[in-house]
C-alpha cells in the first residue's frame, strides 16, 4: 500500500456492483495522498486531479495544522516550494503559483493556470513540501478548502469542490489505516473491514467521519474484532461519526490487522464508481478520544465528545451542529443547550430516544447560498464574500413582511460592514419571497463590485473578508413570532467577531419588542436585577466558581472601561485603550463609555420572547472576554411576568422537543 511514505489520502474505497452497468462518477475533483513523516522531516504532499473534460484553471487554499509548516523557496519566504508533476510536468504553458497568505503563515493559496488546457484524465498534477515540527501528533488534518476547478469550455460551470481533509501521520507510529476492497450488490448487505496498524506506542481508540455516496446506506450494528478489542465497542452515529472506544481504560491488542467492520447496502440509485470517504481519521492513546465523563446509568458509563453522547455498551446519540451539553447537579441527567434554549433529560430517556423526521415548516422557505468572489486570474488570491442560511417567511401577513424587512436590513448591515460601507447601501426590496431572493443576489453582486473597487490593484486582488449569516425561526404563535440571528464576521485581526441574538415581533401590537415597550416603567429596576441574576449564573459556570455579587457586578459593569486614566492622553494613544468594538453597535450601545455601569443603568439589550421566558443577549467583549462567548440571560415567566406590560407565558408548548437537539 505504501508508496514513498504515502498512502491514499482521504481514504476512498472504489465500489462496483453486479446489478447493472452505469457510467463512472468522475466529474472534476482533486484528491490528495496521505503523508507520513517524523518530527524534523520534510516530505512532498501529492495532489491528483480527476477531470472528465478539459480544464483550464485550478485554485484553492491549504490550511496546515499546528504540527506542520510550509517549506518555502530560498530567498522567497512567501512562496511555497511546489512543483508540476505527472500529467502536468512537461507542459511549459502550465503555471503553478503557491503562496502563503499575508494573514496566516499556516495557510497558503494555490493557482494552477493550465493555459492550453489539461485533457480529460486522472493522475498526479502538482506537489508542495511541508515539514513536521515536534508538535506533530499521531495524525493531523491538512485542510483543502475553497477548491474551484474551471473547465476550458467557459460555458460549463466552475466545479466548486469545497473543503476536504487529508491526513498527515507521524511516521514514528507507523499508523496504517486501510480498508479491504469490496464489491457491492444491490439489495444485499456488504461487510466493510477496517484495518489499523501502528508502532511506537499502544493505541486505544479510533474515530473517523464516514461519508457514503448517494444510493448507499449503513445497515446493522458495527462490530469490533474481539481479539484486538478486549473491552471496546464500535458505533456509527447518524451524522457518520464512527468511533471505536473502550468502556474502561484498555489498549488495543496487537499492532496490526482488522480492528472493526460495518455493513453497507446499495439500492437501485447507486452509481458504479462512487466513493466511500473516510475523513478526519484519528487514533489516540489512553482510550480518551476527547471524551468527557458525564456519569453512570444502570451499569453503563456515559461520555460525551464534541458532537456525540456515548454509552459504554455502544449506544451513541448524535447532537445537532449547534448543540452542546452540560452536566447538571442532579445525577443521571444531562442538559442539552442551543443558544438560550435548554432541555434537561435523563440518561434513561436519552438512551431510549429515537430520532424522528422533523415536520417541515411550510410557513418558511429554507434558503442557503454563498456570495464569495471567484478568482478571475492567477494573480487573485482571496477569501472574500459572505454566505447566508435563512428561514424566510413566505406569507404576506404584517409579521412576515416585518421579519423579511428586518432580515434584509440586518444582512445588509453585517455583510457590508466588512467593507465599512454598510450605511450607503439601500435595503433590498422584500415584499415577496421571490423579490427578497433577487435582492440578496443584488447584495452579492454589489459586494463584489465594492470589494474590487476598494482592494484590487491592476489585475491583482489579495484579500480576506468573510461573513457567515444564519437566521432561524424558533417560535411562532398567535401572539408573537421569534427568530434567532447569528453572524460571524472577519476582516482582519486574530479571530472572527461572532454575534447572535433573538428578536420578537408582537403580532397583537404590531411591532418588534424591546425593553422600553415591554417592561413596566415602575418594574424596570426589578427586571434589571432579574437579568443580572441570570447573567451571574452563566458567569459562575464559565469561571467554575461561586463569585460574590460584588465581584461579579464590578467585573461586568466595568469590563468596557479603560484600565488606566485616559484624560491626559492624546487621541491616538487613547484610541488604543478605549473599548470601541462593533459589538456595541450591534447591541444598540451608542459610542463608547469610559464610566462603569451601575445596577440602575446597566443596558438591557436584545429583548426577546422565548417559550421559556424573556431572553436578553450580550456579545463577546461587552461584559466579558472573547473566550467567554455570548451571554444569554433568560428570565423565566414566573419571575418576569409581573414586570411585563403583556402576558407571553401561555405558549410553553412551543419549547423545543428532544428532536431539536439530537440527530
């Protein structure tokens, strides 16, 4: 299997079946070989191209993990040592540019200009060199993203391959992940045997993400080889996450051979030549697999990792992408959380839960589209644009129109704030669903035009500005409708700036809610105190300690204040010390304030109604550091109702059920 210390990267298993003959599913696609290297060693990462038509341009990005660095050309620290190989080695008209980005030394952009066109075929086309550091783990991911392949025939669409991971393995472990060749027959289960070999150190756990092609599904329960897995179990979650882990601390037996297996079955829609993908393959020592112990139920232990809750008998429950969990004080329970909404459930109910298909909400249309700039030439290296994932109301009721107008204005503000040009752009028309989609397309076209006008120099454009915007409906009844908004924006700096909040439209009163039109003036102070009490619970959980009221309020009331007296400083020096982040504008704080808040004037921002109670939201950098994330203060109706002008507590049936949290 090995070839120059490489294995087939992003393990792909070619399938054939006996029922009928159909065309190979090739299209336009990059594949990359897995690489093996030890700390201090350098190797070449081999990239291959499969194209069923002539291709003129291939572009994309490569992101290295912490344990690897790019090898650069001598005297040119920005240029990655790369080469044309295989199918492209001898054509002098082909030009390969591979260059580090200006904002991240672990990230590079490649532009492969195939001037005369590369004829249809399959094989190696380019390579680039990487070096392992002492921090190289057993295995780590090299990520390829925003890969675009342009056909020579300009009438054909550009293939947007998107992102995929390739494994870089520490060769000192001799990690060897292989899958036995198989043939698939329609309607009959077929066993897929997974082999794992390694050296240097005992391993105790394995995980990978399984991606099955159309027409193929996993059937029956995965199995482990008992001779190698003395106290292990295997589980394949609905989201494709496959784990082999131990119910107690114990290593795999032996260092080679079959470790586990699962079964697949094809239907009539399966296409010969399709591929099973094994992504993000990781083997670990000590049997941890990033698991956190939650507790015991009956004679089982319960663990959780980033997206799955696992029982030690092999039963696993996948979590939705935006869900995480906490262990509450009560034994035998777990709290599932998404945004400000939570659900406390027993291990017993979770173990016996069955995922059911969600009922389709016919009142909204799920609209998802990206508006990223595509390169026009080899001199353009950009990650620029925004994407939207929206629940758009279809109706023409007053609430529907109001939500669409709010959505369009807010998307306008956030998307064009990346260009610092959000105030001069008119809000798009949205009287109907069709009109709103056209307006969003108009935003995308205008965004590219403004970005190029501001940043393009001649035929060169190198810029990184990214926006990710999500809007979801979370509650709807005769009295109100509530939506959730999340955006993550990046136009420079160490990290993106995320913000999220809820917004409620009152159908009876005909307007969006805020503190001023919803809380009784004489009860405002009491309501503010309830909000602070809720924030303190989150604050104490975040810092894993019980703080005093005085310490808590002093911290959040003064977090925005400069740490030194700025009265004697000039404007330039003062600007470095004064809190003036965009999070203030998102929350309605007008300008910066160097004076600490008090319990009488602490802002009450993003007021909204949920079935659980009233929620207010505070963004990173407003009352705590970036790492602390968003703070959602939820005041239950039993406490909040006496402070409100109107009663919103009659719709507890709208609370999310378990199906909202699990896969």
